[in-house]
């Protein structure tokens, strides 16, 4: 499968690992890159020393391209700490990428920026970024207001640079659908959390396997609990558990308690208690039933999509599809 995204990034498969604070590390990033996708390391919550160590480990594990990500609204002070390591890709999200495009290019990196609405995509393209990630609100972690199915084609129509679809993608059907919407690749977060390499507690992985598609909620409670002021209208999507059920509808109290609750969430993560920790994940949980290795997952998704594309053409023309199993 070859698109402008695979050509530009120098990768074999149009599959990107979503950078995830607390959910991506060198091992997972390297596994995805080594399988021919593009691993992206979330660096916003790492010290400059930790960024250096993670990047060194990625390079030890694979010679393939990889990227490093920053949440611009909170971690723009780490741009230099990231770019000095000259990653293949500088990935940014939630903020204005314009001040950093030239710096990224001067460091030899391609600049990939994630958006959740059309005006931000147009502004980022004008600023000179190389690839847009269009992330829909069914995605896990922090998301905007528009769904992937409507956002991706609207972004594709609005910019000339390649677009990658994110939010709600978990298998080859998602990749094929993203291509149909005009995207030239996919970025997946939640699906990669349910892999052997993902550096999250087992209870979080089990919760993803057990959850149905309607079990997630878009809420600011985890942000109020960690006293972090994400830009409007961004909020977090997480699996509902006892913690969220206790606090949903009591946002003002959560705001007042702030870090008291944040400490409880962190402590629950330490003791691996999925009923009380922050289970960031997207609606795609309902499609996730196994814990493969990240590399096997990349291969599987691409194979599924490759098999599906000719079947779709046959289906749409009324002919019986060869080997159609869906
Ligand atoms: C636990 C978690 C942490 C995340 N942290 C970041 C981050 O630090 N930077 C970023 O740009 N996106 C972050 N995201 C968003 C993902 O990169 C990606 O856009 C999203 O997971 C796509 O939706 P999906 O989960 O349905 O695949 C995070 C997502 C999750 C689930």
C-alpha cells in the first residue's frame, strides 16, 4: 500500500502509532517502526534527559524512521530538547504549529500536526506543516468535537497536503474506510494500547478488552483532577469506571478537589486498579478483542485492508466478491 504519506515519511505501511503520554515508550515506538509503520513517542511528560534516553533506545532497537510528539499548549518549552535529536518526524498537537515549522525543517524533520477542526488544518497547512492528522472525537485521549467520518473528508477538501485519519480506527476496515474518505494513512492510539509492548498497567489493557463501544465518555473530569487547563473545547475520552461514575455530573466539586483526586488516580494506576484509574481510550474499544504484538498488528491491519479493497469494488458493482468473508 503506497500513498503520499508512505513516500514522504519513508515507511512501508500507512499506519502511524498515536503518540500517547504514559502510553508510548521506546519499545512500542520501535516495534511499530520496525514493522514498517511510523512510531511516535509522546514526549510532553518526559524530562530532556528522559527524551534523550528514549530516543537513544529507539535507535538501538531499529534503524527505521520514527517521530517525537509534543502537546504545544503545555510543552512548547521542550521543542529544542526534541529537535536536537533530529527525529524523522516532529509531531505536534493542540496548539499553533506555526512558530515551530522552520525549526523542525532546519533540524531535518518533517512536521506532522494533529487537528480536530477544519480551520486549524487550513492554518497548519498555510504555516508549512508537511502532513495533517485529522483526529475525530470518537478517539481516545484528548479530542475535539467533530467525528472522524465527517472531519477527514472536510480536511481533505480544505488542504493540499496529505491527511492521516485518526480516531476510531482499529482494523483493516478502518484503514480502507480512511482511504475512501481521502486520507492517505491512519494513526491509531487505543488499538496500540492493547498490545503486548504497550507500557500501561494490565488492568487498563483488560478494561479495553472488556469494554463495549458505548462504554466511553468524553469528559473534563480527568483534566480537572490533574489541574491541567486543556484549551477549549478539548476534553478527554475514557472508559467509564467506578471513579468516573462517582464524579460525572459533579464537575465543580472535582475542580475544587483538583490534585487530591489526581493523586487518587495516580495511586490507582500504581496498584493497577482499573475501577479507579484514568482509563483513557476511544470508542474503538468495542472492536478490540486481543493483545497482539504491535508489529503483528501493523501487518494484520494492512493485510486486511488490502484484501478488502478489491472486495469493495466487487460489492459496489453487484458482483460476488472473491473470498468475501464479510
Ligand atoms: C492514553 C492516551 C494518551 C494520549 N496522549 C497524547 C499525546 O501526548 N499527544 C498527542 O498528540 N496525542 C495523544 N493522544 C491521542 C492519540 O495520539 C490519538 O490521536 C488517538 O488515540 C486516536 O484515537 P484512537 O484512540 O481511537 O485511535 C493520546 C491518546 C491516548 C489514548
